[in-house]
C-alpha cells in the first residue's frame, strides 16, 4: 500500500542559508512552499498531537543552552518535554539546564552516539527530537514534525541545513550540501542532518537507537538504519544553527571530514574520532 501524507511537509525547495528568500504570496490552494495542489497543515490543532521529547546535546554550552531551550518553549506546542544530555560540562551549563529543562542527565560520554542514547533513555515522549545546544528550533518546527508523522508509515526524519549566520560563500556551500542531501533522499539513501533528527519512540527502540561506537557520522548511520524500517521525510528549515565549526575549520576541511566518515560508515567501518568544538 502506498504511503500517503495527509499534509505535504517533506517539500524541500530550500533557499539555503542566512538570506531570507524573496517569496510571492502562494497561489490559492498552494502548500507550505507555494506549491499548488498540496495542503498545508492547519493553523490550529485539530488532532491529538503526540508528546514530544526534545533531547539537547550539550558540553560546555552555557552561552547557548538558554537560547536553545527558549526556542523550544516558544513553540507553543501543547505537550513537550525538554531533556538535556550533558557530557560533563564545567562552565555552568548543567546549573542553567536544571533551572530551565524538565530533565538533565550529566556525565562523560565516550561518543556522540552514546550521548544521544543517554538522553533518550530518560525521555518519556512518543516522538524524540535531537538537537545540539548551539541550535535553535524555528517557529512551528514541532508542529511540522508532529504533522509529518501523522501517516503511520513515517518513522522519522531530519531537516535540510540552515543558519542565519551564513555569508555569501556559506550560502553557496549550504545550497550545494542541501542539494546533495535532497538528491540522496529522493533516490532512497537519506542523509540525516545531525542538527535536527526526529523519530518515533517505537522506531528508535526497534533499531536500537544510535550506534554508541560512532563519534562521527552517527546521524548518517542512524538514518540509513531507520530507512530500512519505514519511510523517512526530510523537511526544510526546522532549525537555525551556529557556524562556529565552519569559522574554525572552513567548509573544505569539514566536507572532507564528513565525506570520509560517510564512506566508512556505508562500508561498515568506524570513522576516526575528532576533537569536538564547544567554543
């Protein structure tokens, strides 16, 4: 049976990066990207939405954790839980998180995969959303995620990349990256963006969560395994993230690092570990 979405939320005509796209008013009957024939989800909640647990990964993120949590609270989503999975911060991140989040678990994590799973173990939602602490959810992101999962055949998904910090060269790089990811998704090899991953709790458990041996490309590995369980969707502009890694290393070095890790994961091998950027 063909999987039909009630609302087309997987349209990804991305405008790529920190510039606001110039857009004309959508035609009558147009969907979320102005595409005729597709229904947008309604502005008010007409169905029972699932409880969502947003799991934030943090390590010395005192400068960012408040903004990240505030972007979640500002969603206006009716049933959301905020879980902070901290890697053993020493800069006050844990103290801030304990005041603002619903649950905080802290302690050293051997890998990013282990950090994601640590947060998921204490989360109570029907849907998990994973974010790094230097990333903020854009308005209505949780509504869009929940509506994308209304079709029972959808098990999870991710988002194309977006950053309001992007300059001209950044926008070119982001546009290229998003085009490659969208093409991979359309041909059945989805690449999940680690800045925002969402998944049904039941599907997360069935595939055993994230691979705790992976400190790099654990998001890619997760998406490939999840795709074998059911259909996944790629949405556009769910988040706004920092480009501090780009400012430190540059696009070329990051791309080489990501591509080498992707190839190794696809071949069933472990990529090398890299120093995490926390400042």
